[in-house]
C-alpha cells in the first residue's frame, strides 16, 4: 500500500487529459444544463437604464442531429432559442428572441456538460422593479427551461449615492492591464481564487465600501465568514458588455463611450471558502449618504470533477489509497460526518492550504472521472472499478501502451511506466473488453 500511495503522490502533479468520452448513462453526472443571469449595467443611452441578460447552455441540453453541412467539423448540429420577456405588473414591457447553433465532429461531445453555447441580450428600460422571464428551447425537441429573476433597476444619474446588484466577474491581466468578463454562471462566484465583482454605482465615486459574507444554510444559523472594508481596485465609467444581441463567444467587457453611472470593481478575499450557498452584503457610504444591497449567491467550481459531486461515490473511489480500516471509518456516519473526514484526509495532503483548491485531490478525482468513461465494460458500468481503471487512477496514463489482438487467444494490453520501472499486463480472456490484471 505504501508503494502505491507514494507512486500516486509523486505523479499527482502530472497533467491528465480532460475526459473526451461522455455517455448518456454514467455512475455520476456532473454539471448543470443551463445558467441564467439578469443584471443592471450603467446605461449607454441617455435617460434610460440598462438590463443585460447572460445565458449559458450546455451541449447536453440540446438534441443533436446529423448536420446537412459537409464540413468535417460539423457532422452533428444542435440549436437553441432564447426568449426573454421583461415584465412589470404582469405586462411585458419589452421582449427579445435569439437563436444560436452548435456544431461538433464527435458524437461524444453532444452530451458534454462543460461545453456551452453563450447568448447575450440587452434591454433599455426606465427605473423600476422588473420580472425577467428567460426561456430556452431546444431546436430539435420540445425541451424547454424557464427561469425567473426579479431585478430592481435603480437610477444611476445625479448625486444621490445608489448601488446596484453585484455582478461576478473574471479578471485577466495582460500587458499590465486588467481585462474583465462576466463570469456567467447564474450569479455564482469564482471558486478558489480572489473574487471580483462589479457594482453599478451612481456618479459619486468617493464612497467607502464595507462587505460582509455569510454562509447560507436553511438548517443552521448564518455564520459571518468575512466582514471588512474593501475599496475598489478600479472605477470605470465606460465598461460594458460587447454590444451584441444573440450568440456570443464570450461575455467580455469592453471600453465604450462614457456611460450614465459607473462600475466599481471590488476584489474580495474569498479564495479560502468552499463551494456552497452564501449571502453577500455590500454597503457604500459617504458623508450622510448610504446605500446597501444583500443578495444570495454561491461559490461554484465550474470544472469540478464529477466523481466529487457525491460524497459516497467519492469515498468509494478512494478504496485504492485507503487501508480497509480507513475506508470503513471514512464510510461511517451521515453525510456531514463523511464530508468532514473526507476533507480532513485531503487537507492533510494539500500543498497550497491558503486556497480552497486542493491540487492533489483534484488530480486524483480527474483520473477517476477519466477511468469511469474510458474503462467501462459490459460487466462494469463504472470503469473506475476495473483493473485498468485502478492502475490508471494510481499511476496516471501509461507512458507506453502495447495491445495484442490474437486471432486464436485472448486479447492482451500492456502498460509501461519506464520512469517508475513498472509494467502492467492486462488480459481479456473472454474477448469482451473486460481486461483483468495479470499477476505472475
């Protein structure tokens, strides 16, 4: 056991290819099919306010059909339509419809939940409280999903201090400059890195900012995890999403002509907080003026390994690196107790405890994900439980592979790890794809 553990921990820093095979029926399904977000940005049109809608739809939401296009990159085609109604007092004030297509050359990609079609819409409306109804419809089936958001649109003109709903952002540094885009996962915050949010604010830019971050749990009291003063890293009067309605290749923010109102960007020290639900409270004040907003959000790990999404399944996949006693102890108790022991085990092996991202744990469960897909057989749907899956999880992808298809005997597959001085030989005696580790 010690040799196996050492081999995994030595190889844990090596990269593992992203899983490319996605079947419709898996032991663990991960990811969500669609994300919806409706927010207020400073307006680029005088006298009216602006609402922006961002929708992210996974390929797995769509039904793909054989494409009529002959191009080899477009063998399969899917499509989506977004219909958005901005309503007030049960009456539609304005509506927009947009269509987008998706193409792929691999059937396996049609079921992916980490590949998306992105759509963006913008509306100009008077100040007020609106109901934003967003409906996505699949082009080749009757599948639909509707989401409803209530959005208070505030005046950002004049000298009165007003702030709007925070908008989660992604920040990229290039050439000494910061570039931003809307995160676009339904109002979620980025996992395991400092969080950036853009806050629409009136033209008064000298405010002091106070932030409080609380854990949200229906069963428990809300614990304050962070409370403090955070001043903006940047204040802009010209930062808006690209002026495109419909399909977009990203939710980038660009510099435009001066807007009514400003965007204050705060960097929040939330890298140590785990995935889950939270309440974000923001207060801006200057002199005798004060405005605040509180809204529910969550921290979302967008490329979280699927095998981590169910604690019992995750512990099951650790049987190769735990002793029998450790495994039985890890499985004991209710879900909360299992989670606690699971986190304690991996926290002890975390090379970067200052963030919530655990490189060693992530590498292990990415290998589990790949093994699930790659080594499943007619007899075992969970490829991580096969002999090849076990070796792959512990040692990573083989450095060299040799396969022998014997016409009058069992198929053989040999994996070589020269850097570890290890070789594994698998034999498919039934010629059914069920390769068993051969031990002399």
